[in-house]
């Protein structure tokens, strides 16, 4: 039957054929049996991959050590769909029952995450590109459109590289098109990553590679950044093109001279003492070499901190691309370096040439799901989230102590501040040891005077001897050591997100407990709050009584002494 609709003349319409025409228009086209069968097959295979009911039938697993996760797979299906898996599963070791394959060993040149792996495997099972899970391509910046931020780009690159590695050409072509569509609005530093992956995919991504090369050639990316981000043959191709088009010369600011290169090489060796010796030759200085930018971007955090502690580099200096050192640190995603810069006077409010602050840079590098997820007790928070929290705190924080504050007048207030910081860090060490350790490393203190960490870990808290560091002396005078310690411990204020949360009862929801067990935990938590509150009140009352008693004893003793002196005086 022909379902094509044509035009009719007036006679056909008047003879009633118009009714037939309308019926033809409204009659649904019956489904093609072959297409229906293929759709059903796709749906069935997809259910095998997605449903945990079929995990029992899986005969292999792909593991991801970085996230401690694994994906059950069926060797026969993957072998039929991918020549890569067919070759891999045909090996003698792979024929073992329930064999496990580490993803990093399969995709060696670029890190592929769990969601990206699942996206590729789901396509191999079903032949369909399924919708992404919520939050996979969403960064922590609420003002971002999430079209071309680093989180979205990273996901597409991971799928692209995994598809190339697993020899799925149609998926490679699809994601290459996606990247080409957004390339004009991708940040230039992210273009370097796209170019690197396109180079790994060789001829399969020729269009993407050529487009990235063109963008980088016309950009302001300096030679040092190119050397660190790309293979040398690509760097040469870019620099040759720039020279050919007259975009730069060997004397351009982006090229480092031999004296600056020596400082960079010394930093690559983590040799700050050699840097000091090179500076003594007076051929250049840290600012001219942008040494602090270099160390923060590429060196060990300890080396960057040592260079910063020399105190001879401008912490707010901008490089040739308009980035301050703090902007570079935000890209590095290392909380220790960010805190070190902030304590040395780095300004979190400074903008890049395209109007971004360090906080926005950090947010666009962080997945929203990682930022908003709660951290289980004893486990480390993602570094990206710590960076955001530190920068958020820096933007809204006033200086801890004004220069005009009299330490004598402010002694009692500062004593309470210091006691609070000591006690908070000590408690955090007990409840969240990993995060507390990170923050103590940032603060560069080994423990707390109220609760020494070694004592807490080695002894029972009740039996541990407390050292108060002179906090209970009266009258209390803020010494320089107390002030320095207050400043150091204040760098741990990121712990406020956990320790000062409005609803700490959420700790009862951690783990795989049943609703009844969670209710019991929450009830126990509330009971502990009451007990602690009562104990605090009793201790405070006892302390007040002992203080009054001590003062009275001293007064009585003084009166008795005076009486004795007067008595002796009377006798004489």
C-alpha cells in the first residue's frame, strides 16, 4: 500500500475522494518488523548491561582502582562488538573465570573515569548513545552553562579516547563532532588538553587536531606552557607556524632566555638552593623568570612553598597571559599551595584577562557532584572541593588580627579564639582524621597544644596528659608564640564546613545502615549532645567555684600575712 500523499484536483475532492485522503493522512504507518526487532534486541542487550540481576552471568570485570569501582561485563558480547576486546579476551590469562582487567592497563595514555567507561560500554551493548546521568557534565559554578567548561570537556575527551582505544569508530566520530561544535568557546588552556588527546587518536581525529593547532597558533599561550603540555613535535609545529605567519619572533616575551631557563631547570630538580645561587649571579630575578608561576604550576608543593618563603617574589605578579600566581594555583588544584599563597598576601579578588577569579577557575574544574557530596568519616575530601572552600573563605574573610589591636587589651579574647581553634582541630582529628591531617599540613603544625595528636592516637583520651601551653595562667598575656599559633591554626578554618555544620546528625546517615539503625544512631547522637552539654555546664560551674576559692584563699592568706606583720610591728 502506498502511503505517499499527493495533490488532488477539485473533481476528485467533490467525488468524495477527499475523505479517503484524510483517512490516509490519519492512518499511522505500521512499524517495520525489522526495525522493531532491532530495537527490542538493543533494549534486551542494554538491560543485560544495566540490570544488576545479570551480574551473576558476567564472566569478567573491568576495574577502576582510582575510584575503587568495577564494571561486570560479558566477554562474548564485547568481543563481538569490538576487535580490541576480542584480542584482549583471547589471551590465555584472560580466559580465566571472573578475570579482572584494570582500566588503566587498557587505556594507558589518558585517564578514563567510571562514567565515561560506562558510556562506551553501554553503546557497545545497545548500539545507542544513551542520555548521561545527572551531574556528569555539570561543574560547581552555578553561573556556567555547562556546555564547554572543563568538566564537560573532560567527559567528552574521556569517551573519545576510550572509544578510540576500544576501536569503536562511530563513537569516535560522534564525539569528535561534539568537540568541534564547542571548540570556539572552550578555554584556551583546555584546548591544550583537547589537542593532546586528538594527537593520541592519530588519524581518527585529524579534523579536531588541525582545528586545535590553528587555535593555539593564534593564541597567547607561551612556549613554556606548550613545552609542558604537548609533545615536542607538536610544539615545533606550533612555533614554526607562528614564525611563518609573523605572529612572534625568537625575541618575543613568551620565549625564556637562558638565565630564566636555568631557574626553571633548578625548580624542576626541586633545588631551591640552586635557585638562590643563580639569583646571586644577578642575571635575572624570580619575577622576571615568573619562577613562582612556574613552581606553582609544575613543581612539588614543598618546592613551591620553599620558593614562596624566600619572600623575594611578588605573589600578585601577572604573567604574560594575565594570570596571577593564585590563578595558576587554582588550575593546579592543590589546596596546600593555595593556602600558602593566601597567607603570603595573594589577592583572591584579582581577575584574569577574561574576567575570572581564582574561585571561578576552581569551580569550573570541579564536578558539582564531587563538590556537593558529603564526605564519609575517615575519608579524604576531594582536593577540588577543598580548594573551592578555601577560596570561598578567603573572599569573605576579614583579616584575623588588625595591626592596631593591642595584644594586652585583646588578651582574653584572643585566648578564647586560640582555645577554640585548638579544641576544634583536636576534635576534627578524632572524627575526620584524613581531612584534619590535610589542614594541619597546610597550617604547618604537628598537633594542638590542648590535644597533642600523637597522644590522641597513642593513648586513651581519658588517660592522655593535656598540655595547656600556658592558657590558664592569669592574667593571660598574648605572647608572640600564641599569636603565631593562632594565625597558623586559623588556616584550618575549612574544617568549619564539617565541625560547625547546623545538622551534624547527618553523620548518622553514613554507611549502608537500615532506617531503624539510622534512627537509633540519630537518637544516640542527641543523647550524647545532652550529656556533653550537661558535662560542660558542670565543669564550668566547678571551674568558677575553684577560681573563687583560689581567689579567696589568696586574699585570706594576704590578710593573715599582713596581720602577722602588724603583730610583729606592735611587739617591737
